[in-house]
């Protein structure tokens, strides 16, 4: 397993550039920028939220997601400003862990966005921008570099995509600046993809589903330069985990509304023969798409200790 100096060398050598869509509204920020610009911590049954210290030292640490706490946007006129993020402050957060018996090292690179925008659905040749479905406060996404501990070569990259993802071999990646791959982040939803285009969450064959549009733009973050190593358990305490990483609750509130009605409105305009097929596809999509609920942080994800989802 690599030591701290070698980990930094690997990230500087292989760290991808993350490109956001040219029409992206909700860009990333650093966690500290989010806290410093008015993010608030809320506790159940208490009306007012508390300001969060820059390093998150006043966040409740450990435990499980019991629904007692959540983070929200500022309670004042900074709300809309914070919602769109701050690209200049953005950085990737690296979690380093051994895999395959220590023959490979995984470097999971986490990106934080203050807000996840609403979805756009596609039915045939038509697309419909929704107002509520898919949106929530706080968004954690990631991709993972898998590096051989024998050769130091990049083997593959895992692209996290909503409730799943895919491994792509190094030979099938796009590269920029030599050994640095390109990661495309989808518009509004921030899922990761290896190549530009429109990826449908639904049925590609029928052309029905939620759009994931990715393209190169002037909005980007070079993770080989803008990163922090936040966890590397095999180094035995050399890397001190930040306070906010120990926060196991939600990074956004749960807001209940009839978001499914937006989908039903779109379906009502479709021809009868297509309506039921499209409805079946939308019913098969992950339930979190229809809920406005903030995600938990990286350490609460089921791939923190184990292998990536496929």
C-alpha cells in the first residue's frame, strides 16, 4: 500500500479533471465554503437552526442517521447564492483504501455540491424540464481511481451514477494533460460519466427516462491540484479525518410533496399506446428520485468500507 507521499504523487499524476455541463446551474463548492456562507444545523422539534463552524466541529459526530439532525441552506438572503455553489473553492475529497487483498489501491474522490437540481425527462423526441422531481439540498457524488500496487499504473475508474455505476478500463477513458482522465458530471444531478452525450436512466431502446446530459465546458475542477486526503485507514492515523466526515446524518432536509404529480402531468399528454409503457419505466426508477431528502455523507455510504456498487 502507498504511503502518504506516494498517495499525493498518484493523485497529482492521475487526478482527473471533472467537467460540468455548460448549462449547469448548481456547481460544487468546498465543504468549508458551504459552512462559512451560512449553512445551518437543525435538530428535530427545534425551529431555529445553528450556524456551522468552518471545520464542522459543532456537528454531532458518530451514531447513525436517526432523523434527529439535518443540514440546511442559510436562513437569510444568502440562500440562493449558496445554492449555486462556488467553483473557485471546490475541491475533491480523497478516501484511500486497499482492495483485492492489497494488490490494488482505490482512491475514491468525493465532490460536494450545495444543491442537486431538478430532473429533465425524455419521452421519444420530446424532453420535459421538471420543477421538483430530483431536487434536494446537499449532494455527494464520487468517482474512484483503481491503481495497481505492483506497477503504480491506473487500472480503471469507477463512475458513480445515482444508485449504481460502472467501471471503465483505463484504455477506454478520455484523457487530458497526459495521464489525467476526464470525468463528465451530469447536468443538475452530478452523476459521473466517461464520455460526453446524453445517458438515459430508464430505457435507451425506447428513448424514455431521466436525462443525464454531460459535455465539456469552462466549468471544471482539476482534482490533481484541488484535493484533500480525508481518510486513509491503512496509514494508522497519519491522515486526520475532518470533523464533518464524522457527521452521519442528512446534508439536507426532508420535504414532502406530491412530486409524482409532475410525472403524471407529462404522461397525460402522451399517446395512449405510449403512456403505460412510459409509466412502467418511471415506476421502476429509484425511489429517491421522487423524494426531496438530503443525502448522508461519504462515510455513511455502503461503498465506504466495501467495493463499489455495480
